[in-house]
């Protein structure tokens, strides 16, 4: 973890240091949960603040003081809340959560508090908030509540019950964003496009409860908590439960928290200011003054903004967050600010005139640009400091690339930043607008994770959540967790592909095996919508494939009888994935059945959609529309011979009459082109990515057109972070759990390149260097791992350890 702290007073330095401590400590607490806390009812109770409505918007504070005779070496606790919590010990932030899920799989976190406790009095404090009808789309809820269960005899002293003190903090109200219900008595702001990531906050500091988390705070006037009911684990033995929350242990770590400074001041109105302000704050704003400061982070980030301020009674501070500034019709180049305005999620703080006031948002904000607008009344306002704290899943980047091509590293860096910003307690399509885990996005994000970090936890968490989302008829939700259920049948098919990916590149085959019943149900669902020849017909719901301008909401063209080549091809790929899954880990008979179905589908697709005159697969039986998508999937599914695949690949690259894939679906197009024999051209296929860089983007956008795209950050565009390693360096799995390796490089014009990726048993590295007309190839494989190198059509066997080949 990087913690860069500029010079500032010790008073504020101490406030920042807990972020570093939090991240470091929680990386080492992956402890086993004792069996009783998974199988038996907890002695701890869910608690709430009495005489409050647990279904309404509110922020609630809970405290308990305990005495310890001596310093403890272990103090494990299990904690959860509805909706969200921040846990403090003796004034220091210790944890946030719980990880997103649903009521029947409600996560609790395991945290060891020993590091934060001391001999004598200790204060445990928790802030719990419920955003109710203004909550993000991902936030499933039952009612406001908190529960903490001690994990051993000594830590059970803080079990939540009516001995806890509590109070509602009534200083908060939501600042709505345009997607929320109109005509409500709250301040509103605007975000362009579909927005469901939560409201901003308005905090009136005169009503704010300050320093409540400190041991010195006096809570005698607070009330005792109201007990709701006992904690019920999901797999409680011999007990029905009678509780909406069925608790499961989260195996995810705490999210990273790293303090960061703003990069530069982009624009100022109403006051003179220098960049020294960004280093240590200290800005005096006179009475009866309006000030506007536009801050540029330089790159997109997810972070908790924090502002410290003093004085300025009744002054208004507004913070507006945006990925990009907006011109009249489009975003344009992100580095250009003239003639543009900022719109987006907003926080508002009303000063009470006292010293050392602090605002830090409850949830993180996504931004490159932040507008700081201040309007003072009859007294001056002092800004003591302004900074933010980056947050995200604590991935460690373990892949590396060494090349004479500097552009490749730039593309990898942008892709890694995009992947990080789209990963928190789940993968996310985008951090600004939705924060939802869609299967189509997640399949690519998971592969980026495996190739770049080797951290399997978030991948497995995604597969668990998607499996939990399945409906009685067999389909998964398209996104999960989510308040409003959405069905994209094609994403259920990609889920089977994602599970197949994990079987090949992951390391826990039992985990995959336990998911096979779900893949069977998905395929059974599609049987109900197959025509007499096996083609999918009149598939209900939103069968999204890709954002193509001429398609209706991303759905491919449908023939007059309700058939589509793209739907049939995706079903074919799903049968092939499922057949391999069953053959490797499941039922051979079912594998044979799926294989037979896939062979029949191949024949049907060739007969129904192949246009011999054009040498292409059409999108419909009428053969009046053609796309990159259909022909790429035909190659991937092995419908055509090797020679025909080569011809199809040529048309994919050169026939501009084909409907072109967006940045998202280029992942499949490029994989197909590589299979067709064009992998040496990979670096020439990155026009979209180069255009995004030229437009000043620091993450990959949702759509191909960077000027008009809604979201500036969609990790489904980070596929080069897979293919630079899998296609160019050629490192691929050749067995279950990466048990064997197949190296098939596609170097193109590169003459000196190498790199490494994480592997379940260590690291795989390769290097290729052309010297005096001969190639020196070095491949390193982990212990017990063998494989093969495919070089100019020849197969060379590889052993564990270092392999040196000169050709």
C-alpha cells in the first residue's frame, strides 16, 4: 500500500494515519470462523435505535465501553449491519461493510480488534446508515440493524444487546440524483444517463454529533439499544430461524484505503489560490464571499473525500463529483475544460461556525474532477485541509511486461486502473453510474483478475452471487445483487463460460463442481425456447449481446420467424463449455448429451445462416444483415474448417459492411481472429483504445465513441490486460486448474519482449529476443508444472523451472 502524506500539522496527520493501519492490519486477519458461529444461533442480538423507523432514511450511532485488565493478543469479532457500517475502536476506523449480498446470504465480516485495544477503558463505536428508498440499486435491505458477535470468550463482552448506547444523527439528509422520485423535499442534482449509485449527502453541522466515536465522548444522554432478534447463520442446525438476515461469513478482505492528494487546481473563481492549497489546505475565505474551485485529480478515482474546516457560521460548502466535464453536446477531450461545466453527484455541508469541523462521505465517490463551491455569510471560513482516500478491492498487481513498445505499458496501466475502479466488494460495470455486477462485464473482469493478480476471492464471490441469483425456471439474474431483478438470458449463457474459465485458470475444482447443477438448469431453460430444428425462437426478456448503434437496445437482429444466429451461436458455445465442464468434473453421460446437442446446433447454424455468395454467416435466416459478432462466434465455436476460419477472419478485419463490435465485444472478436491465425496482428487491432487515450481518458469507456459515452470507466474494455499475456506472450492454460501450460506467442513486429503472470503454483514467465537472426526464448514454469511451446508450427516440450530455447 502506498501512503503519500504531504507536510501538515500533527493534528490532521493523526486523522489520516488510521487509513494506512486499517489496510495493513486487515490483510492478516483471514481467520477461520469457529463452527458454532456458522451452525448455531448467536448470543448477540441485532440492535436498533428505539423509536426510529428501520425502513426510513437515517444515520445511527452505537457505542459500548469495555474495561480490559491487560493487553489482549486476540479479540476476534463478527460484525454485520443493514445497510452499511463503519466500525471504530478508540476513535480509529477499523472496518467497513458488510460486503454486498442478499438477505438469505447476508455477509458478516471477521475482524480481530486486538491491535486497537489497550489496557483499561476501550470504546467500540459503529456508525450504521440506511439510505432506504434512496439507496443504491445494489443495496438489498430488510431494516436498519447492527450485530456484533464476539468470536471467543473474551471478545463476547461486546456482543450487541440492549447494553449498547445509541442515538440517531439527524444532521443528514439525501441529495437526490435525477433517477430518483421527483417532488420530494430534498435538494437535487443531475447525472447524465441511467444512474442508480446512490444519493449524495447534505450535512447540517449544527445538528451533527461530533467526536462521538472518541473514548472521551460523553454518552450519558444516549438511550439503550432496542434488541431486534438473535443472529441466525444461514446453515443453522435444527432451527428454522424466523429472521430475515441469514448470516454467512465473507471471505473477502477489507477494502484498500490509501490517502491521496488532488493533482492540480484547474480553475478558480472568486479568490486567489495557489497549488500549495493542495498540499496542506489552509485557505481563508472572507465573509460574504462566493468561491468556486475546480480540482483535477488527473486520473479517475474512487475515493472518500474529506474536508476539514473552521468558522464560517452558516457557510455552504458544495462538492460536485464528475468523471468528466460536459460541453453542450458531448464530453469531448477530458483534458480540455474551457466552455465546459460540471454536473453530477453532490454533497452539501452547512458550517456551524465551530473549529475543526469534518466531513467525510459515508460511501465513496467516483471522480476525476471535483468542484468546490463555497458561499460564506457574515463570518470567514477557514479550509484547514482537503484530500481524499482511495478505496477498492486490495488487488496486488503481479503480472509484468517488458517491451521496447512503450504504448503497450500505457495500455496495460490504463486497463489495470479501469479494472481496479470496477472492483470493490463485487465487480462493477461502472463505479460512477451503477456499481452493479453484470455477468457480461464480470466474465472479462475475472479473466483480467486471474491474469494480472492471481487473487481468486473476488472471482469466486462473483460466481457465488450469480449462482445464488438463479430463478426457479433456471436463469440467473443478469446482475446481482440488485433490488430490481433484471433478466438477460444471454448473460446466463456467459455465466457458464465464466465458470468454464475458472475451471481452466483457477485452482478450486470442487468449487466449480458444486456449481454444475446451476449450469444444467440454465440449459434446461433454453430447451423450452428451441424450434423443431434446435434454433432458439422468440426468446423472452432482454437478450442483450452488444451495444451496436443499429441494434435495438443491444439486441441482435431477429428473423421474421423469431430466430437469430447470434442467440443460436451463444447457445452452442454454452453447450460446448458445459460439455467440457461435465466431462472434467461432472457426469460423462451429460457431457456426451451436451456434445451431441452442440454438434446438431453446428449443422443447423451452417444450414440456416451461411451465405455462400458472401462467404459469411448472416445474423438472420433471411441473410439480410451481417455482423462481426456472428462470424467471430462461428470461429470460436469451431463451426468452420481451419481454412474457412482463416477466410472468415480476413473478412472480420476488412469487410466494413459488417456491423462492428463495440469495445466490449472486441474481446470475442480478437480471440476469434487469434484462433483463425491472425494473432500476430493483435497490436494493429487497438484503434478504439488509442482513440480513448487521444481523448484524454485515463480509464476505458463504456462504449467505443469516447466523446459521447455515458460511463468513462467500464472494465469490459480492459481485455488487452488479458491478451498482451495470452495472445502476444502466448501464455495459456492447457488443463484443469492451469495444471498444464501452452505457450503460443504472437509477436508480430516485436523483437524483444517478455513478461510474467501469476499462476496457482507460482509464476510463469517468458521472454523472446531476436539476436543475429536467431531467437532466444526463455520460459520459466512453476514446480510440478509442465507444458509445451508452439513455435513456427513445431511443438517443444517444456519442463518445470527454466527452459531455454534457441531457434
